[in-house]
C-alpha cells in the first residue's frame, strides 16, 4: 500500500518505516498482525485520525458488530498487545539503526513517532594549546631515551610472547567451555523438544507446526453449547460469528425470568476442563510459544482459517468452527436435544456400523488430520463425546508407539491425511483403554 502523492515527506517517511516493520522477521508470517498494523497506519497517517478506539478496530478488522461489548470480547486488546511487542522487538534487533521510532500508545491506538535519541559523541583528546613551549632535548636525554627504547622493545617482545601464550591457554579453556555448553544446550533442547526426537511424533507435529504458517489452537465455547442445550436449538457458525443467536433466543417467547439468565450466560466464555488439559499437553510441544497461537472459539476469526494451520478441540455444539469441515468428514458427532451423543459413519465399510452410540461403558472420539478446503494449510480436528474420549485423543496424538501402530495398520511408510474413530472403555479403578474402531486413509489428498 502506498500513501497519497500529496502527503508530506514526513508522512511518506513514516509510512516507509511502517512497511519495513510489516515486512520484518517479527511480522513477516503474522498476516493478521500485518493487517492490523496497516489499518492503524492508514487511520493515523493517511486519514489523520486524532483518536482511534478499541471498538472501531474490532468492527473494521475483526468483524465484530457495531456497538459490541469490549469488556467481554478482548480480541483487540490481545492482538494490539502482541503487535506492540513485535514492533518493539523490531527496533531492538532488525531496526536498531532506524533513526525514527514508531510506538502504539495504549487506549488510543493512534501511531506515535519519535526520533531515536542520538548517543553523545566521544570526548576528543586534549591537544596542546597555542603558545605552549616545547623544550629541545639535550644530548644526554636523547641517549637515555634511546636506551630506554631498547629496553622497552625487549620488554614488549617478552610481553607479546607471554600474552600469546596466555591467549592460547584462554582459547583452550573457552573451547572446552564451549563444548560443555553445547552439550548442555543439546541435552536441554532434547529434554524440551523431546517429541522431535521421536520419528512418529516429529512426522505428525512438524507437519502441523509449519515453518511458513502460524498454528492456531482453538478451544471450545462451552457457554454457547449451554445456551443451545437450554433452548433445545442449534445455531450455525454464521449465527455464532455474527452474535445473532443471542437476539434470536430473546425473540422466541422466553419467559421474563429466563431472559436475564440467558443474557448472562451469553457473556460468559466457559471452557471444558478436559479440553483445557488436552490443550496444555499440545502447548507443551511449543515451550517457547513461537509456533502456537491460543484462541477461544469466541475470539477466533474466519480469515485465519485460510492463512494458518488449525487445531480445533471440541464438538460442533460448543466449537461451531467444526462446521467448516463437516462436509469433508466421514465420521460426524451428533448431539441430540435429549442429551444422547452419537457418531454417524456416512459411508460404512464392511464390518463397520453406520451409527455408534455413546454408552456408560463406551465413549468415542473422532480425530481428523486433513488439508483445509483450499489446501493452504493443515487442519487437526479433535472431537470427544466426553472427558475420557478427549483424553484418549491426546494419548493417540502424543504417543509415538500409538502412531507407529496406526501406520502399521494402514500399511504406509508415512502418516497420511486421515480420520480415525476411537472407542474408549472406562471402568472405575482401571486404566483408560482405547481401540481404533474405524478409519479412513486420505493419502490421495496430498
């Protein structure tokens, strides 16, 4: 994007700085933060806005409805905070020689620019002042100086030899220290990223943690599922993103006593403990926080589904983003109004059931590892019928032995795109056990 030809040289200089920041290492792969930065720059430099507030950004960039409640939806504050950190990181590293510094103020968000402080020049050596008298050396003094110079030369040579020997010893010490530190770092990295040293786990998760895309981990919105349970009504992803479901609930002849309760539930952002525990296990694969971005379903954005790799946890009742991929799935979780949960097998094969029904002793989980519909990224879908099923999904995805056994069952040398239906048996007092009930191999999608 370029500014107007009528802009002043000062504005053009500032816009050029903004473009360098947007193309820097800190923001090169963060498309959503680039979009936010360009929006702030346009409003600040091109449109010359005197103030820019959170709600306006939420409507323009994140698709929030006009007048939405910023106290319960912090997507703007979270995104601007992350952008602010990356801008500062640019000036600390890649942009350390920039003469102009850009900052994002808190609460207003209109970009601010200031000159980088110039370091004070080093003090110059004091020279002889005019008029000073320099006395000529006597012959004796010249002889003494020559003898002193000879002794100084000898001492200098001895000092050089001693210094060379000392440096050689120091180099050996530093070399041994470097080797020790390298070994410690290697051991630390092996302990921190242990999964990368397991061939099966590395094959799966290195594909998800792509070097060219961010990976978004999206947790379910249990309050959205609760509202649907209370009203025995199902809402679509469009209803969820536009927040229209709340108004629709109020227009259905709800009793006056129930309306404030529904309003209150709609503002909550509840989560499920078992899904949160699974998210923690996945986040532990990225201890530095450089590969995974964590979102709640309520704060996620449609544009990111086409840019980033995506991990969805939770069934479509509480995580409606699953709707984007249901048409491409063979195993589909269904949550009935009476509380029963089933898994539909759209195209059953021999020895497979068309419908799997959750019971007190058998739970189910569907794990799908697929390309997104545009084939621009990878999608990992995790849908469990209860806490035990969600835990079993984590065990399957985070166990090299289980993945190796699955590859052997598929008779393949590498993990393909797939869907797998796990049956989980939970008996009080015994360890959780799971088995593969059915699967699909989508290697042809690569």
